[in-house]
C-alpha cells in the first residue's frame, strides 16, 4: 500500500513540475528563436492562425469601443466599419509573422544585430489561468505590459494570443 501512495505522490510531483516548468521552457525557446531569427522554430512554438484571429478581434473591439454611442447604428459608420475590418484582416495577416511577433515582444522595435544576447523575457512574470492556459507578462518600453497567452497543445505549450496595450483611439 505504501508503494502505491509513494508512486502516486511521485507522479503528482512530476505532473506538477511539468505544468510549472514547461511554459518557462517554451518562453525560453521563443526568446532563443527570436534572437537567432529562427522563423521555423517560432512557427512550431506559436499558433499563428489562432494568434492572428485573436489580434484581429482585439483591434476591432478597440475600434468599436471608441465609436461614439450615437453613431453606432449609422449606415455610413457600418460601411466604414466593414471596410476597416477588412483592412485590419489584411494588415494583421501580413504583420503577424515570426519577425513581426519579435517586434511586438520588443516593444515594437525591430531587431538589429546588436541585440543577439538580449533576453526579451528577463523580467517576465507568469500567471497560471487554468490547467491548460498560462499568461506571460512582458516588460517592455510601453508603460503597460504586453502579455503572451500560452495554451497547452498535447504535451507542449503554444502562444495563442498576445494582449497588446492599444492606444486610446479617441
């Protein structure tokens, strides 16, 4: 009976360790891929399709939130909103790439050869949202911190969302 209890405790410790350590390993791999300009590795660590959809939703939501309340049902505003949503789709699809993601993480600065040893996640903090979701808070040049949301995919973690501090559009 003691062997079964010891086995269960060891199993729980291993699973708990996996759950705590592997998101940090994923973030470390993302950092390494960014500084080495390893687009292929970034594509393995990031679900770009899901990420693009989430960023589009953030931008459209921010634009909608900034519409004056009386103008929301105006036909001309509706047409402009559809046109804008289409433009947002095209822009996000072309910008959310491995190199574009590196720029967002670095406070929207593009990488140069001088930053090969930079640790973009040096002061990152982690919050575990659920058993399959972790938020990584990133320090950068913005007063508000950016956040990466990682989701468990099989036995590995993938970035599925980036919460970008958007400027007030008013």
